[in-house]
C-alpha cells in the first residue's frame, strides 16, 4: 500500500474520531458550560439540522440544473493498479 494512501487513511480516521468526540461533548458544554436550557439546545439542534437539509436540497437542485451531478466514487475494481 502506498504511503500516501496510508497517510490519508490515518488523517480520515483522526478527523472522524475528533468529529464524533465533539458531537458527544458539545451539548454538555452548551448546557453546563454556557448555561443554555433544554429548549434552546433543541432549537439550536433543529436549526442545524434544518440548515443542513436546505443546503443539501439547494446543492441537488443546482447539480440538476447545471447537468453536473457529483461523480460517484469508483469501486475497488475500477481503480488502476
């Protein structure tokens, strides 16, 4: 396996692990560190989820209108050796 592939895999692993840790700790920090309530936390989470959905819809609409869909990743058998 090339060193570049291994390095990118490790970077991806650490990025995913850190994102999962932040996702687990952020609600506790917001509630106990900053003192927001349950209602505000729920509203913030709903705002985040809604914004994500709208950006996905907008991106899909733009890709359809421009006739430039995002390419699918190749399968392992499609990669040159």
